[in-house]
């Protein structure tokens, strides 16, 4: 009977050890699942940060393009205004000096040429002002 009780105690201790090992293996699996979920969350955060950086770079490139368009439209307007001022000065010089030197038909043909150049410049100035306004609107839309 003592041997039977000892064998029962030995079996009980083996079952207790087995249950402890089972609980330890469940805790180990749970810790592995927790680590895997943390790694998954970290990878999602990494992907989100990469997407955020990509969107910032995209916005920066759009702002750079908008500033280039703005500068180009300003340069275009400035060059057209410079050409228009040169044409205006030339027309004033033709009006002031040419009647004394050349005949009236020559002055008339030069004045007609200058007027045709001025009518060519005027739509370009209008287009340049539209480009200027469009670039300002584009920059304003990017800031919103």
C-alpha cells in the first residue's frame, strides 16, 4: 500500500510538472504572438512614416514647380514689358526725329511696323498675366 501511495504521488508530481510545462509553453506561445503583433505594428508605423515622407516630398516638389512657374511668368512679363517699353521709346524717336530726315511714307511704314509689333506684344502680355494669375492660384491651392 505504501508503494501504491508512492506511485500515485509520483504520478501526481509528473502530472503537476507536465501541467507546469504546458502552462510555460502556452506563455511562450503568447509571448511570441505578442512580439509578432508588436513587429507588425512597427512595420505598419514604418510604412506610414514612409508614406508621410513621400507625401511631404511630393508637396515640396509641387511647391518647387509652382515657384518655378511663378518666376517664369514674372520673367516673361518683365521681358514683354521691356520689349513694349523699347517699342514705345522707338516709336517716340521715330515720331520725333524721322520726319526731318526721311520722307513721310517711310515714317508711315515704320510706324505701321511698330504698331504691328505692339499688337503682337499685347496678347502676349495678356497671356503672361493669365500665367501669373494661374501660378498664384496654384500656389494658393497648394497652401490650402
